[in-house]
C-alpha cells in the first residue's frame, strides 16, 4: 500500500493565486473547508474542478483500514460541504481516483484506478448533481489499466484518457468514449513506437468535440494524438527533447485555445540542465509551431504543474523550479503567441510553509488544468 502524503484530511483553501512572498500578507482568507473521511485516517486530494456556479468538486482517495477508496466531495461557494461519495471496488482492494470533470448539468465524472483480484482496472463513475451514483464502468485488459484524465462534452458524453497494457505492445494510451447512460461508444489505443510504454496523462475537447490526448512515451518523448468525435485518428505529433530520459510515468499537461491550437508542457531532460520545463505549441493540423524550454536559476529540477492559454494567443506555464540558493520555488512563465518568453515570476516559500506549498499545487492544478 502506498503511503499518503503527510496530511490526514482534505484541506481545501480557496485563496488568491500567490505570486510573491509579500502576497501572503495581502491575501484575505475567505474560508477553509476540511473533509475528514469516515475512517478518520488519511484522505488525499488529487484533483479539483469548479463549475459555472462556483461550486467546487474535489476527488482523491481515503484510507479505509489498509486499503483506499475513491472519495469525491462537492462544496458550495460559501465553503459548505454539500455531499460526499465513495467508491469501493468489488475486490475490496485499493481504489484511487485520479481525475474529475463536471458537465453543464452538474453531473460529475471521476476516473482512476481500481484493483481487481489480479491487476488494476480503469474505473469511471458518473454522479448526478446530488452526488448519487448514476453508473460505474470498468475498462480492463488482462494486465494494468488506469484512468488519468477525463473530459465531458455538451452532449452528455464523457471521454477518458487511460494507460493500458496492450497485447505485446507494452503500456498504451487508451481513449474511451462513454455516452450519457454509460455505454461504451468507442475505444482507441495508441502505441506509436513498437513495444514501448506510453502513459496518457491529459485529455481535452474542442468545440467540435474533437479529442486531444497527450502524455509521454519511453525515452521522454511527448506524444499527442487527435481524434474526431467518432474516434477517427486525425494526427499524431511527437516532441523529442535533447536527451533520452528513462523516467517512467511523467505528467504532461495540455490546453486548447479558441483556434484549436494545442499547447503541451511537461518536464524534459536537458543537456547539462537536468529536467526543464518544455512547452510546445501545435496548430489544429498537429504541426509544431514552436517549442520553448525553461531552466531555472538553480540549473537543477524544473517540473511544470499546469498550462493555460488565454484568448489573445498567450500561454502561461507554472510549476516548481529550483532556484539559485533558494531551494524549491514556484516559477510561472508567460509566452506570447510566437513562443517568446514575456516574463518569469518566481515565488520562494520558506521551509516552514509546506502547507502553503500544498495549497498552491492544488490551486495551480485546478486553475491551469
């Protein structure tokens, strides 16, 4: 069983994004909402999303005895808990929710990993606006499968990006589309490099319900695929950094703009710089427009946490970056539409501000993903 982070409750602090050390004294805390599961043990949040009414949805896992269950909660704009929902798989083993989405009707979708008697399956759940379970769907091969990202369209369909072990192909992307009643409409698998491992980590939809899935392949390559709404593959694009990396599952994030350009960011091993931010822009045809790398002042570990495009063609990337003599900082970068860096803002947190660090990571994931 994996060890939880050093926090025994969900701690959700909705604060203004902290961009400088001085801002700690300027922020006015509106409220703090805590969730402690029925087992009174560890509860670990992993993903958060907001709806158009300002309700907040958090999903993660809660320890019940020696195993974990999916836990999903809804909080209103005033910080009051509206409902909580748990999922314990039939095998009564570890279940860990990894991603969450909400549609325009207030239905909530979560996906993640649920262990059966032998291996893990990708389990996706739909809840209605009251937190009642509408359906539960398992997707599994004969080996390991896990849902890592999820998106809902305006027609009641939901799309899951999963990592799934294939037959003789190693780990593949598996993209699954379910309709409103949980029927599987299609599944598409992607393994662009023979017998290599691919980890799907992010999924997005455009206004035509084209599907964009991105993640990482063995060696540190960022692989992005586009399907139309019927699951027809439109293109596959690959970014290969300057150095081969043997690191396994690394989260690569993405965002779309109104012109269907897609922006990718993730950590990529540089030449003499250890891991850097690597940010790439593709146009709607999958043609790379630019790639930008960022190496922090500490010349060591730079891990992006999120990416967001605005309506003017700019893109913002944020994450953790080792500073020169300052240890682990947060670094946020703005690029213009041509990939030219406009500014970098570093935020240094003291060693005793570990909770602020956790809050910031959760907010960045919610705001930027």
